[in-house]
C-alpha cells in the first residue's frame, strides 16, 4: 500500500507537472500564435510598403521622364527662337544695308539734282540778265529813234 501511495503520489505529481507543462505549452502556443500573427501582419505591411515603393518608383520614373521631355522641348523651343532671332537679325541687317545704299543713292541723286538746278538757275539768271541787257539796249535804241524822230520832225 505504501508503494501504491507513493505511486499515486508520483502519478498525481506527474499529472500536476503534466498540467503545468500543458498550461505552459498552451501559453507557448498562444505566444507563438501571437508572434506568427505579428510576423504575418509585418509581412503584409512589408508587401504593402513594397507595392507602395514600386508605385512611387514608377511615378518617380515617369516624373523624371516627363521632366526630361519638358527640358528637351524647352531646349528645342529656345533653339528655335534663337534661330528665328538670328534669322530676323540677318534680315534686319540686310534691310538696313539696303536702306543705307538706297539713302546714299538718294543723297547722290539729290546732290546731282541740286547741281543741275543750280546750273539751270545760273543759266536762267544769265539769260535773264542778257535779256534785260538786250531790253535796255532796245529801249535805248527806241529812245534814240524817238529822239531822232523828234529832232527830224
């Protein structure tokens, strides 16, 4: 009986240990389950952040491409404007040169016309003076004839 008591005591003690171990196992299983849930949640967040990073990376690449395209378009517009400005400047320089040439021709024509006018004016003055001289001579002659007629008659 003593042996039975001891064995019963050992069985009870082992059952208590088994219950304690079972309780610990349950606690460990709960801790493991919580940790697995936490790991699962972390993996989900990691996947979400990875997708978000991929999306942001694509957006960044698109923004960079767009910026490069805009820079290239701006550069092309600036180059085009510069070419247009240079072309316009050459046209204006050509026009200025033509206008200067035309102005010089007009000045020469004006100077030549003034010389012809002065020459013609001087010629007319000379002819007028000659005509006046002839007039005076004729008046003197007429005067002479009148006097002569008066003297004769």
